[in-house]
C-alpha cells in the first residue's frame, strides 16, 4: 500500500495529503464509484476531527475476534513476533483482534503514518487482521462501509467459494438492470 502511494506521488507530483483509497482490481460497484467514495470521504475524512489521534480507517466487514480465534487461524503464520506480542498476546488488549475485508479501503493520511510507524517497528501481519487491529489500539476511528452498499446475498468477499463466474455475471446484470448499487467481489474473468 505504501509503495503504491509513493509511486503515485512520484508519477504525478501530487501528495496524498488527505489519505488514499485502495481498491482491489476484481471488485465491481454497480453504481457510481464517485457517489460511494464521496459518501465516506466527505463525512469521515474532510471533517479531520480524528487526524490528531490515530486517523481514520474505512473498510467493510470490520469485526472483532478473540485472540484464541486468531491463534488457530491461517493469519497467524503471516504475523511477526512483534505484532503477536504487542497486539495478540498482550493482556491489556482484552483478548481481541480485529478483521476486515480489504476490497475497498480508505486510509487517512494520519492513519498511514500510524500504520507505517508500526511496520517500521516490526509489527507486520496479514493486512486484513493487522490493519484494523493497529487502528483499534492506536486511537484510530474505524468506519464500516454501510451494508446497503454491499451485496449481502453471498456475492461479496470470497464469493468465488460460493458461486461460479456465470452466476456472478448474472448477479451483476440483475443488480444493474434493477438499479441496485452494490459492491460485488470477486469478479475474476
């Protein structure tokens, strides 16, 4: 993520001083992306009311897991010892880590600083767990993308486990034909 932002700034000469949206290449929004992104950018970031603290993180399906759940999950193998010691095994963290989906995520400039500082200090983890956990325990404001923007009929997140490509394409056509604005993922074809 930081590399992508640095490349953007080098290529354009512009600075990501308000933060950055990161959107995976296989997510489709059946509405107008500008409407979706502006809904959160204007309400969450332009107010700047948390930029003195840990910043702002916008994502979807952000929820808590007990550290016991995380210890046995596949994410553990991607976590550095420093991350585990600071965020997973720490007694003052209420035995909770956070997980989000990362198809569409916004990082405010302040949160990018907090996240990068943690990474420089050796705290690395699978991004879906590391990013919201670092946010939670560093005075960062977390905002969930509203469920109304997410196709909750098993066509968001890892729906390729649930649906075939023709089924996903048919779902996209149905949503568009009916004027429904939803995020659908993955759309790999």
